[in-house]
């Protein structure tokens, strides 16, 4: 029996310099799709191009860069972007009471405002071509909160709200909206978080003693917690969201995501808090 042919698509991905973005770009390219891999730094764009990707520079914290990247991506793809994978993001650690207004804004500029600005520039393109898929890389921390991750938690909760609303508003447009919910994944994420912790969180914090455990976790080589998966595990879910006839609304990745999504549905809020305080 012959297998149904995969329809090859044009896919713009943010944050392809490393981790999940890179693994997903590679996987989709190997499956024959036309991938426009974007990265924030010029040197990463050059490296991706050397590796055979169509690559554009895109910094989500900068509106001009977003507009320029969209223009360039459309030129490179004959004005057709079938799928947008909003992958880029980082996690600013620190207790909520230690987050300055600037630090919170900095977190939101990339994870939320830039991501949605990019998405809003591509929705008219998708409407015009009569189809599209928008995939947001959220997190287990878009579903439940954990201590010292308030800025990141808030940014992913915000993404969940935008994505859920957008899906209702796009009903009937033939543009789908999916959310990927990874738990712990091997990438540069912790190293980047550690740098941001050092840069933006004051050392005289009330929490300075408990921060020591967090510093250890952020600097640990290899997987820092149980059930950590490679970035390819996320890429596999994105492949489904890109290729399946019926993309899902939410894709859980890693055991902790399945577990906490389930517990959130069944436990009273105070019991869930009790559990999350110990994680
Ligand atoms: N790793 C995990 O455990 C985990 C779990 C759940 C969800 N996630 C989500 O997965 C996504 C990818 O993270 P990752 O784990 O692959 O970490 P990563 O290796 O640190 O990759 C993050 C990517 O985002 C890019 N980025 C950061 N700021 C940007 C900006 N202003 N404009 C454009 N790109 C920017 C980074 O570019 P630079 O290299 O230039 O900084 C990098 O390419 C994030 O949205 C993250 O929240 C990760």
C-alpha cells in the first residue's frame, strides 16, 4: 500500500541559533520542507546559511528587525509562508519581588510582544493565501507556576492567552493555532538564564540563600532534572503540527508536562500549590 504523500510547506522558524529551534529547522528541512530559519545574531545567520538553510536575521526585541525579516522572508518564499513556528524565547529567573519593571518588560519584549508582532504581520499573508498554521512554543510553565520563574511564567501564560484567543478569532479562516508545551529540554536555555540572573537580579535579595540551589541547577552540566528530553522530542511534535491534517491545539512534551497538566485539572488549587512549592 502506498503511503500518503506529505504536502511540503514553507515554514518560518524563530530562534534557530540553538536548541529547539535548530533541531526543528533541521528535522523539517530533512523532511523536504522549505525552512526559513531565523536567528538574532548575524554570525548565526551566516552559520545557518553555510549549513544550507535559507536564513534571515530576526531580533524579536526590535520592531524594525521584525519588519525587515518578514519582508526578506516573503521575498525568499514568493510571498508564501504556510507555517510560522514562534519558537524564540528565554527565561529570566528570580523571585517576583526581585523583578524590576525593566526586567519584566525585557522578558515580555521578546517572549510576548515581539512574538505577537511577528505573528500579526504574517496573519494577513496567511489570510490572502487562504491557509496557514501558527505554532507557539509555550511551556509547562505556561500551564502551572514554579518558584523563581515568575517573569518567564507570566510571559508564557500571556502567550497561552494570546494563542487561545487568536484561535477563536481565526475560526473558519483555515488558519490553525497550536501550542507546544515542553517540559525540561536539553538546550542553551539554562546557561542563558544564568547569565540573565547574574545581570538582572540583585545579590542583596531576601531570597539570596534559596537562590544558591537555583544557581547550582542553572550551572549544572547535562540534564538538571529528571525526565529531561533532547530538543528532537519537541521537533517531532512540531512535525505533527505542520504535517497532520488535524493539528492539535496543545502538544505536551515530556512526562512532567503530562503530569502537571493532568494534576491542574483534577487537584484543588491549594493542593496544587502545595505540590508546586516542593518542585
Ligand atoms: N529548554 C527547555 O527546557 C524549555 C522548556 C519549555 C519551553 N522552552 C521554550 O523553547 C523555546 C526555545 O528555547 P530552547 O530551549 O531551545 O533554548 P535556547 O537554546 O536558549 O534557544 C532560545 C532561542 O531563542 C532565541 N532568542 C532569544 N532572544 C531572542 C530575541 N530577542 N529575538 C530572537 N530570538 C531570540 C535565542 O537566540 P540567541 O542564541 O541569539 O540568544 C535562541 O535561538 C523558548 O521559547 C523556551 O521558552 C524551553
